[in-house]
C-alpha cells in the first residue's frame, strides 16, 4: 500500500507543531516537570511551618532570661550573622527536632525586629 504524497509533510508538520507546543507550554504556559512541582511543594511546606511556628519562637524568646544579651548581640551584628544567632539560641528549633529550622529562624528574626 502506497501512502499519499502529503503524508510526509503532514507528519513533519505534526512534529514541528509538537516541538513548538512544548516550548510555548513550558516557557509561557505554566507547565512544570515533576521535580519542579516537588520543589514548589517543599518550599510551600517550609513556609507554612515557619508561619505556624513563629509565635512559638517569639514566646520562647520572651521566656529566655538571656533575651537582653541576645537582643544586644542581634543589634550589633550584621544581617548575615543574625539568623545564626537565632538558630544558636534554640528558639527556631521546633519541638521534637534536633536542628533549627532555617525559615523559622528568618521569620522569627523578622518578627523580633518588628516587635522592637
């Protein structure tokens, strides 16, 4: 069986159309890959944890007897070191965790600076 002459052109047109569709979809159409979705979900979860636990961090800082010294240390430190100071105090360590939460430390720092 012989295919019509236009079949080759139609197939090449379909291939070119699929390529253009993929380029437009991923660049401007909002399409994402599975790894991008995982990163977006992980970032959203970290942000939600930080927002939910910021009041806990503020309460922990208010209950800490060394708050005046730490506040003075924060005031004299550069922006680069402030998050590390909050992490070392343990205020940004969620209950049941051994490590401090980076975004929680940043959110707590912002809340403490706004409170002052």
